[in-house]
């Protein structure tokens, strides 16, 4: 506001003195504009005002001299730094340039302390303050765009990344084309010449694709050696020509290898020849972006299968009977000089075989790496499932965490669904069907979603109004459902068939294998920790002087070894269960348990090891439930004489004197290694109690022998 008001005040000049001379300060804003934008923008303003001052007041007048001085000073400052920066000497020079011309009018010098100087200082300081705010805002906007570019740009090739690709893909208008490109035998490049040579190869291909970009063509790197082109407003022939042009340019490109590479004459840098396979598809319907990707992906797969270094164009066709793809194993095919362009037809229920095999290979690699799964792993497998399942257009993956199923990956929906949690009971109801089917990982297909309640947030992963058909695949590890894979169609209620269920089941089994491997990895780590804890327990039990001390050592060590919330050791009698030792925080309902109450008494009567995934802790003796904050481990303790030759799962026939209960968060269910650790701890404690009892009997016998007559 200060800048605006002071500028308007200056524009209201010239004022005229008593003898008719003009006092003109309108050159101060152009001078400051020169510092910020340069003579390109300030020059025309100066020229206009200078012409007006020349015509009205003559060649030698305060207006003309002010224009020349301020233009020269501000131009010199701009030429030296070429950026908008405000310093005291700059303001002083511009102020002097705008003030000195008043000295040409000796009779009016008193104006320096009157109207001239306040207006001059107000305008300069106001413009400087506003410009400082403006430059700070511009700097913030520049940083924001730099972060945006980093988030949506592949740093190796300089092309847009997959995140930007998925956003732009959904905005394509009908008539656009998608080109998928995959480098041939790229793994051989990395294995033979190293990853540095592979990065150079990717950079060369990125430069080739970047050169064809314009307002209607955008290039992306969407995977390791996978690239894409989105083409808007082009005819089919033009898109095909572009695909052939890219194919030729990649074939002609050369990658310079390190000097120590085997190929190449002495003294010359060896080079590597690249080829690629390309699939092209057209968007015929504004709602068929996933179908276009599936057709292009199938065309790319056909290019690979047909000998590589070629272009295949997929056209939308009638649905054909779907068959499970087979892998052809053969030697390298001779590549023709000019590979023919092939046209294929892909129906809405076809395609996706390339995505399936890529997912299988990635799953095998992740299994061999033996590492924890990341968000990128979940998202990759989900995207492959949506591409491979005929009729699919979207999907979500929910994984069991802390007793609830949390959405960890989505495609086709908004990112806001990530992190949403749903109860186990609601998810079980969403799946429907029999429990036996869920525990075998059998996919379920649902098309009549109008019967579901859209406001039941405990059950639905996404709004039902967006989904026309759904395939739900339970992912089972051991005997527990640990994840749900949902494959959705947003367009048709009859999008899925028997082949879609088969393909979805394949991805469910892949997820099961990955999560099973992750659990085994956790078991191995827990076992290593348990072995060290067992050694510490054995040492402390040797020092226990009483039975109660041994029991206290048992619950404390078990509480630490299993990272449990609570550990209780109960004595068993006809009157019920009473606590002998405890560690952690136990619910008040479990202090004393009457005969026949809950899972605790059931374990005692059956003399069986029980591992219950979810329990209610507010019921005496615990009771099983579909979901809850705690998971429970129960181990009946038998006398050493009856349990020395029996494994924990084979207890029976002996006298049960105690019950060991262990609880912890349902997000960390007890594994087989936890059961083994618990049984080992109990066995060591029973041996220690037997030793203490024997020592007590021997001490009593010695006292009896030493007493007279």
C-alpha cells in the first residue's frame, strides 16, 4: 500500500513552481524497476517520460536531467549485479540522481526540504520494502518449484519420473497414444560392464527420448530400464512413425565404456550398442487409461517374445479366451536390419502377461535378498496385479498391523486412502464366504456392491460408489490372514471372470510367499536373541536360592526375551488359578481365575500349548475374538517327572502344577520360535525347581541325621 500510494503521488506530478518550472519525480519508480528487471522493461517507460519532458520543458530541464541521471545510475547498478538486491548506497545514488536536478533552479532550492524530499524518500523506501517482500516470495516460489522438480524428475536421465507419469496418464484425452520402451538385455550390461556403464546407457536413452519432447510429447522413466512416451493430438500414422524413429535412434546410439573394457582396439574408448523393444497403444475411451497401458504392455511383451529390437502396435479388439502364458526358452534370435512393425489385437480381458512375469521375477529376487518389504515393494506388486488381472483398473493392499488392516498401497484411487485402518471383523465381513476359503487364500469376486453399506468405515477400503466390481484375495501366512489384496474395476460390473480370479490368486500367493519369508526372517532374528537369553536365564537360575526366586527370574527373563506386555505364572489347584509371579502389566480381571473360566482353564484341562492371535483381556481367563489389542500364548507346566520326555505340544498325562501366560501387541503375533523359547525357559525353570526341592530334602535329611537319638 505504501508503494502504491507513493507511486500514485509521484505520477500526479509534475507540479510547477511559481516561475513555471516543473518538478518531476516520476523517474524514481522506473529507476527501481531497472534494478529488478533490467532495461528491457524500464527502457520503454523512460523513453515515454523523457519524450514528454523534452516536449514540454525543453532539452535542458530538471525532468530531462533527472531521467538521464536515474537511467544511468540504475542501469550501471543493474549491469554490475543483474539481480534485485537492495543496499544503502543504491538507494542513496538513486535519491541523489533524482534530487540533483533541482539545483538547476536556484530560486526553488527550498523545495528540497518541502514537498520534494518527503515524497522522494517515501517512494524509495516504500518501493524498496515492497520489492524485498516480493523477492522473498519469488525465492520461496523458486524453492517450491525446485522441490517439485526433484519429486517429479528422474535424476539419472533428467526425464519425468513415474509419479509424474501416473498423474499425466490420467489426464490424457481420447486419441492420445502411449509408447512403452524397454532396453533389451540390460541386465547383461550391468553384469558385464558394471552399473556405471548401465547408468551411462540409461542416460543415453534418456537423451534420445528427451530430444523428441515438445508440447505434445512427454518422456518418462517409469522403471529400471523402462521408459514411456505420452503423445497427445497425433494421428495413428504419426505415432507409429515416432515409435519407429525412437527405435532407430536408440539402435544408432552408442554408449562409451570405461577404458579398461575388453572391447575396442588399443587406444580407443570402446562403445556399446543398444537396442530396445517398444509397445504402442491408443486411448480410445477417456475412461480406459489402464486398458491402454495393458494393451501397450502386452505389445511390449510381444516385441520381446518376437525377437526384440522391434515395434508392436496393440489395437483394441474383441475379448478372446484367456490362457495362462508360457515362457519360451530359446537362443538369441537374429535381428533383421529393419525389424517389421507388427499389429496385434488385445481385448479388454487380455494382456498383462508381461506384468505377471515381471512381478514373478521381482518376487524371486526379493526372496533371494532376504530383506524387509518396503512401501515400494508393496506398490510394485499391486501395480503389476492391476495390470495383469483382466478387467482391473484399480486396487488396494491392506496389511495387518496392530490388530487392524492398514492400507499400505493403492493405485487408481486417491493417496488419501493410504494409512486408513479397518478392523479385522469388518474386513472379514467384506470378504464374506466361508472361513475355510479365507484361510486357504481363495479369491472372492463381488459385482453387486449396491448391497454394501458405504458408510461402514470398519469394512470398506474405498467408497463403494467408485467401485463397480471387486476381487478380494486373502493373503495367508501360517493359519492367519495377514493381508487383503483388493482388485477393482471402476467401469463395469461384469469386468471380471474366472480368468481374473485365477490371475488374482497368483498374486495373492506371491504376497503370501513374501510375507512368509519376512516372518521367517523375524523368527531367525528372534531365535538368535532367544539363545543368548537362555544362557542368561540358566546362569541366574543356578544362583536362585528359593523356589519363589526361581519363578521371579523366569517371568522377568521371559518378559524381556519376548518383548512381552505381560507375563504371569499361575499355580493350578481345584479352586482355580492364583498368580505366583508376574512381570509387566496384567489386566485386573486376570489376578485370580476360577475353574472353567476362559482360555486359561481350557489350556490346563487339555494340557495343550495355545497360541491365540487375538483375545479380549477384559474377560477372566481371556476369550478369543476376531480382533483386539492383545495376542496370547499359554503354556501348561507339568512336573519334571511327567514332562522330561515330552515336547511342549505333546503335553498330557502328567500333573499340571502351573500355567504360564504371555501377552503382547497383536501387531507382533507369537511365532514358532517364540513358542520354543517359552518352552525352553519353562523347562529350565522346572529343572531348577527340581534341584531346589532335592537340595531341600537333602538338607532336611542331614538335619535329621545330626539330631541325637
